[in-house]
C-alpha cells in the first residue's frame, strides 16, 4: 500500500544520501569545500498548519586551479524526500552555474536540477530549478547585505509563495536565521517560512 511504498522510498533515499557522499569525495578531495544544514518550517495561516518541518543538506567542493566543482543536495520531510548530485562551473568570477540529477520519493523517481548563483558587491542572486515525477519546482532568492549581520531581499518558492526575505546572523558565528512572510498566488494562501541554517 501507500505506507509500504513510502517506506521503500525512504530506504532508497537513505541509501542515496549515504552512498553519494563518499562517491563524490575522491573526485573532489583536497579542494575548497562548503557545506550547510538547514532546519526549515513552513506555516500556513488559513489552515492553522503551524508545524511542517524539513531538513536540507547542501555541500559543494571545487577542484584546485579549475573552474569546475561538484555539489550534493538532499531534503527530507515527513511525507517526501529527494537527493541529487551534480557538477558546477564558475563561468565568471561572480557567476556559478550547476546541473545535477538524482532521485525523489515518487513513482517516477528521477529528478533533474539546474541552478545558478551570482554575487557582486553586496548583492546575491540564487536560482534553483527542478523537474521530475512530482513536477516542476523553483526557489529564487535575491538579497542585499545591509551589514555583516543582516540581509534583506525577495524570495519566490513554489508551493510556498512570494514575498520579502530577511536573514539575521551573528558575525564570526556559523548560524543564520531566515524569516520569509510570503503569499502563495497558486493556492491563494498566506504562509511564513522560517529557516535555521548552520554552516558546517
């Protein structure tokens, strides 16, 4: 039944999470690294759905003396999960492009990813696009750094909404708190996204 299928999908996803990381490590050993883990929650006001947690993990590494690198992303929440791995390329000093492939907990499990990250002066623009069995998804953030402890901007995330984005951090401490009050025009609902991000 559905419960059995969901359990099988989680087992499959867990194997991917455990298996892909050591697979990409030898390819990227002895190079620049970055990793973060997030605890995210989406609150829907109209339905009084206050707690909808998910855990995100992202890691990236680049080869020495090269514009190429690799990255890994996984997401797990109570009723769904995904993981993928891919390659990144530093097109310009301020622009990075990436593409990846992986699996999601769906009857058609293959999932594809395209993304970009641009940073110039105090502006950053992150774009993530995915497509697979569960459909098309996007996550776009545009932020401006006001000072070392505070960024603000805009966020657009499918199944969440569109609205302002605020990020607070403590200088020299690897933790960020993100708050985004957004409106979902696709489903006509007001939501709040909160994220606690820890830089590993």
